[in-house]
């Protein structure tokens, strides 16, 4: 089973960063954890690859299942909001946790819901 690690990037206004993939779905910055890295290292690397910024991890939220993968998401802050998207995504937005839940897949929406409680 694969492990996916990533971040729930929260700005000073309490908004969450979402990335739009070319298929139209909304995602958090995350991806497959490599065999030679910890979950935290994977979350930092994946976020850097996806948005061009190194996140500061502040807490682990929750793990969840997405298909056959276990997802580990860490709450994070960013040094600024100058996002440089990788070629995997076409757009980004900052939204309220409630709006994020309405846009994400059910498994990622549950993670955002856990953050808000």
C-alpha cells in the first residue's frame, strides 16, 4: 500500500490553499512518499515540488484512506503566498475550510473537516 503525504497550507486569514489539476479536480499539495523519507520529509518535498515554497509543518492532522493509499496530511504555514505551480496544476485558490470541503474529494474533505474541529 502506498503512503501519500502532504500539507494543509493555512494562511494568516485562516484560508486553505487548494490546487486545481488539469482534469478539473481540486487537491491539497501532496503526493507519494518515497521509501527513503519520513512522512514529514515527504510532505515538505511534495509541497515544494507542487508550489515552489518550503512549508513549515505545525501539526499532523490525520491519516485517511484514498483508494489503496494511506494519506498523511500536516498543517503548514508558508513563508509567503507567491505560489509557483508545477506543471501538474493549472490554478490555485485560497478558500475557507467550509468552501474547501465542498470542492475536495470526500476523503480530503474529511481531513479538512478534522482540521476545523
